[in-house]
C-alpha cells in the first residue's frame, strides 16, 4: 500500500480482492471491486458481521490476535452505528496493482518470441 492503513479495512479489502481474483477477475478489476464493496458497507453492525465472518476469524489462529481483532471490530462498529465506516479514501485508496497480473496459482511464462 502507499500508506499505513487500518488493519480492519485492510483485511476486508484483501479478502474481497482475493475472492474476486480467484473467481477470475483481473487484478485491477478485483481491486476495484474489493474497494467498492468496502466503501459500500452501510453501517457499523453490517461491518461487524463482515469482520467476524467465519473465513476472517479462521485466519486468526492466535487467540490473542482474535481477541484483539474482535475488540477493534466492536469499537469500529460502535463508532459508526448509522454510517459507512470505510467511506474515506484513506481506508481503500492506498492500494495499487503493479506488475504482470496472471491467473492466480499459475506461473507466468515468457518467451523471446512474445
């Protein structure tokens, strides 16, 4: 990222990015979709459901990290009871795609004839 970002928004953005990329989107389209979805989380309670979704929680194997994640998610949700918590570009605009983007999980090939 181009600047330090909040852990909560970063995890949700990256989860959305990889979900879209693995579904076949180009890296640029996947980042655009993930950013849009993050901006459109409508309020704190919806965010809290996203933040505590099984797939996110399972990635935090250390109980202390999970406890910290839950506390921070609850704090963020409480701060935005009726408004989008990640509407600000600060939370999603620092990410860029660079390099050659190929399909995930497959090595890129290059030949002198290309």
